[in-house]
C-alpha cells in the first residue's frame, strides 16, 4: 500500500476530490499553506493499493493545471528584508506536487 501526498492549487481541489471519489479512491483534503507564497493551497492524502497508484496519479494530473501567478512586492517593514522583491514577479505554480510514500501499517479502529 502507498500514501500519496499531493499539494494542489485551491482552484483545482474540489474537482480533484470529486474525481477521486468517482474513481473509488479514499482521500482526505487538508487546508495548507505554501512556504514561498505564504498563501493557501490544498493537500490531499490518498491511501491506496500499490496497483492503483498510477491511476491516482493520472486523475491528479488530469485535474490539476499549472498557472502563472504574479507575486506582488511586499514591504520589508516589520518583515524580513532579505526576501524583499521591489517589483512584481511572475512565477509558475505547479499543478500538483506529489510524494508517494510506502505505508508500513494501515489500521482502522
Ligand atoms: P509555495 O511554497 O507557496 O510555492 C509556490 C511556487 O513558488 C512554487 O510552485 C514555485 O514555482 C515557486 N517557488 C517556491 N519556492 C521558491 C524559491 N525558493 N525560489 C523561487 N521560486 C520558488 P511549486 O513548485 O509548484 O510548488 C507549489 C506548492 O507545493 C508550494 O507552495 C508548496 O506548498 C508545495 N511544495 C513544493 N515543493 C515542495 C517540497 N519539496 N516539499 C514540500 N512542499 C512542497
């Protein structure tokens, strides 16, 4: 069995959850925050049998798109001057960042 952890954009999260359930995957959706943008994203935990991992990845890939995002300059006042960028910067935020981990034990009580 594997645990798939997928960090996706909020905009894609509801559609992804619907499709995962339609394909009979069990998933838990968590509100998360990206360390770089310091804005909300969504983390999915999907526990599944090894033979279904590829299908889960296919569903994630199909429902999550990468987008350009403009990062506005943030005043260093009261913040960290090291990370100050004086002009807006366009960055590419990925559709999904995915980790596939082995599961040692799966228990339900
Ligand atoms: P954030 O940390 O908010 O990052 C959003 C996007 O900002 C990233 O998109 C990347 O394009 C850019 N970015 C991140 N760190 C950067 C840096 N030091 N310099 C320049 N640009 C940077 P993605 O790479 O697609 O990541 C989307 C979200 O996935 C991340 O949000 C974070 O929440 C998560 N993530 C990505 N890689 C991760 C990792 N290795 N471990 C844990 N979470 C990760």
